[in-house]
C-alpha cells in the first residue's frame, strides 16, 4: 500500500534528575556534597532511508517517545542518557509542525539526519551548588522535560522522470517494460491508483528513476478524480514526460489540458523540461500523416511499449536531458 501522509505525536525524553548525596568514606571526615547530574533525555531523530518509498510503517503508530535520562548517582556520577529514537522515512518527506503550520524540515537527501525534538537536559546534583557560603547544599535540580511536537508527514516522491497523461495513456505499460516495476495494467480508466517507481538502467553502471503518476483528468488541480492527492508528487520530478495516445482525436487539446492542470496546481511545474511521446505506435500502420496530429505544436517521439518501438531513442533523449539539467 502506498501511504504518503501521516500525523504523529513526538515526545523527546525528559532529562534525569540531579540528586542530593554526600560523600561517605572511612577516615574521611566531612566529605561534602557528591550528588551527580541527571542524564540527558533521548532526542527524536528523523533519518532518510533510500530503500523506503512509503510512510506505511509510520502511519499506524500515533505516539513516538524517546527514552528518559536516568537520575544522577552518588560520588558525582552522571546518570545515563536516554536512547535517541530514530524514525526512518523515505527521501522527499516533509515534516510540518501542526501547531504553527510551519515546515520543520524537508528531507530530500539520502541518509539525511535531523533532530526534530530535543531531549531534555539533566538536572544538576547538589555537588554543583557547593560554594564558600554554602558548604552543604541539600537541594538538586529536576531534569528539563523533552520537547513535544504534533507533526504532519507528507511524502512527495523523488524521481528523475515523471510520467504524465490521461488515464489509459500507456504510462504503466511503459514503466513495466523500461524498469522492473510491476504496476497494475488493464484496459479501463484509473488502473493506476497509486504512484509506482522503477529504475531505468542505461550503460553499465548508470540509471535513473521513473515514476508513474496516476492519470490526470480535467479539474485535477481542483481535486477532481485523484486530484491533489498525486499532483503533488510531480513537483519533485526533474523531467515531465507527457504520454498521449497516438489515436487520441485531439492531441493538442489533451496536451493543453494536462499543461493547464499542472500550472494551475503549481505555476512553476511547466518550467521543468518536458518531452512528449506518442504512445501505442503499434496500433497504426502509418504514423507520418495522421490527420489528428497535423496541428500539434510540440516535438514528439513515437513509441510502442508492446513492440518496444522507439524505447531506445526515448531512453537516450531522457539521459541527454538529465545530463544537461
């Protein structure tokens, strides 16, 4: 299951209490105060894991609590610090404070770590309060509570190439033949109900990530169909690959509508590099003079995911785009 949203509560560990203690040892008179400090409370740390692609493991746990620090000990011993709690999330996770509605951190790098909630500082034991005017202090500090936050996690998938098109434009089929991803494929609208990622390999050691975004319909930017739920994922793609069925009666109208939905959602989306492909080339015998494409304004490449026509050309063009961007 693809989960890209979660609300959770975070509670860092409390600092341990300092203690009141006095040195007791044979033959040593008036050993003086020796109460140690409390340990630090555990932090809550978010860490990106490139092998994760969903927030599924986080969504069903509502409270994350780090360990408290231990109290100090006699003979000036500091209490043990609480264990940090590390929460692993996919790259592209945005963490927002629900109380202020401000973004705490946008985690886009692999193996990135960020302390979201600081553990409390341990209290000072009575040893720290000894002075010339106060030889035997009989008090100590309590530990400071750890930070608490109610946060919203939102995942926007990171991909080099995002596939954009109407339902049944051939996005899932293209992803399945160019990568090892196994999206659901069928001949009815909205087959794809969640984004799918795949790795496209080229050369001996190079690759790029391709994302199949569920099909858009007119009004998606206002929430129609799958709407905002998946348009946000396109924001993180480096290149937008528009897929249009070669038998589409009015391909220019389709391209304009898709472009409008993207720019209505985020006006900067159409500033990204774009490439148009005519899909399902195998369904026509002659493609050069198709009447429905005579007034199309964009450059395009013909492909067929069924017969593998044009896929090497498409891959080379995408690699060229990625290398120059």
